[in-house]
């Protein structure tokens, strides 16, 4: 199973991480610092959410979970 959000299709992507170091005078360290590959993964959680009126267990990112809970709260208050 792919590591992706069931609602917005957010998934992992590759990038580079840069070594953070105080450096030396003239910024010489930043020119020599290694840049290694890494994966950036979404913050996924299993959540039971109402989708089309049916409670469904989905694997969703926290942004989607917050959005759905906010929309539910807004619709029930009105």
C-alpha cells in the first residue's frame, strides 16, 4: 500500500537535506556542506470520518482531518 493520503492524494517526495552548522568566517562551511537525499513524508493517520454521510476509516493527512472536522463543526453550528 502506497504511503499517501486517501482524500487529497498527498504522497512522499524526495528532496535534499542540508547540514546546518554555525560555519566559519566567510561562509566557507556552507560551500562544503554535504547535501544528502531524503524522503519527505506526509503526516498520515487513520481516522474514522463521515464521507458522503457514511462513517469510513481512511488514512488521511492531518490537514485533511482538520479540514473535515472544521467543516462538520461549521455545518452543525449553522
